[in-house]
């Protein structure tokens, strides 16, 4: 595995080559981008729905690949080679962990690619991150600068041109608090907001903290607008309020959009009736779908959260997020 510094150098070298010898022959200005973003709190089932959503689409799509995520300055050349060798990776059974689907040309979140914080960092921090390869910090005042806009438009247009589609599909929980900025960047953007029982999400977030951070008290994932108030709470409460805060942030933004530009999906409904929920989404966005390959046994229901928490923790958690649970039909 390359370090961030090594990856940065490779990206610059490959990008220089593409900029000089490939990009002049690409008519990027002629590409129209029609993106659909899947958003929602981490551990809400966004990855599962992302894979199924793309797998059963009966039309050509573009998406951010892992290669584009790692080496965005050479998004066309490197992905052209990668797709020739590995082909498109849209299998819904492909292994993944915490939202990362394996494979160089597989669906990627693009978290290294989205340079939200480019002009919001200072001094050494800005020099070290260079707006590439570091996960976004989600609380930056300036997000879309001219450099950011040009960079994203350029990379995305290359992928759309390469994959011969104006329809771009992307999933990233980090986009959840940047919905309005994405809409500004891509005026035709549409959104799928994914909801899951906050107690199940809390259980999964705590496990992610332990697995990734080594400590259930260390923060992991997107920082919602209520982050400063909740970050020092006990894990079962801070994770629960993280879910609640991100839902609030997502709902507040989506409510500002035309109703045809977004749709909500409950993860539990998707688990029970995946094809019915997918057809609902496709119809809402006037997309073609193909259910000729139905894999009814592919969705496994997660373990019940009730066995994870102590009785006291479960009562405290439920009470702390009760309004949001009731709003979305969770008893």
C-alpha cells in the first residue's frame, strides 16, 4: 500500500501526463452531468442500497471508481486501462467493509476525491493535505471554491465520458451535510435519503469505533451540526445523537429542494421488499430498471440491537432520540 505522500506523487505524475497528452483530445465541455447521490448517516445501509440500486438499473451509468478516488488527476487514462483489464464492477455480492467495496474499478465513495476543505485549511495542515487523499472534515465554512468546482467537474466529466453516460451515481455519507453545495455544483442533482432505526445505527457505529479507532469513545464518521454538543457523551448517546443530528441536517437541506429531486427510503422497508422499494425509486426518477435477475436470498437482516445494549442504555438511548424515531415510524 502506498502512503499518502507516495500516492500524491504518483497522482501528480500521472496527472501531468494526462493533462498534456490525453485531455486536449477530450471534449469535456460537451458532457452533461445528471447525478444521483445516495446520502444518509453512516451505518444506515447506504452501501447495500447503493449496490442494489446500480445493479438493477437497465441503463448505462457512470460512477466514481476506486482508481478515480485514489488518482483523480488521471481519472480518464487510468480508468480506461483499469476498465479494459478489470471491467465494470457492479456485482451486488462484492465484499465490502464500512462502505468500501473492493476492486480498483468498483463503486467507490469518492471521499478522497471530494476536496471540500481545500481553501478552509491553514498553514501546514493545508500543505500536508493538499485537498486530496484526506477524508473531509465536514465542518468547513468554505466548501466550493473555484478550484474545487473546476476539479470536481473535470474529474466527473472524464468518468461520464469514459463510461458513456450522463447519469452519474454516487454514494457517500460524507455528502449528507453537503447536499445544498452539491446541488449548487450540479444543478440537475437528485438525492436518495436513506433512513434506518437509530438504535441499530448506534450499535453499528459503536462497533465501528471499536474496530477502526480501537475505542468506543473515540469519534468515528461524519460530524453533524450538533457535534460539539454530543462528542463527549457516553458512546450509546453520542452515536444516537450523531444519527439524529445527521438526519436533521439531511432533512433540513432536502426540504429546500423540489419534491421531484429527492426521495426517502427506510432501510427496513428495503430489507423486507427490496424490489418494491427499488421500483419506487426508479419510477420517482424516471429510470429504467431490470429485475430479471432476482436474488431474493441476498439481503441478510442484521442482528437485533436489543441484545447489544444494557437495559439502562437502551432506555436512555430511546428516550434521547425518541422524537426522531417516532417521526420515521420506529416504536
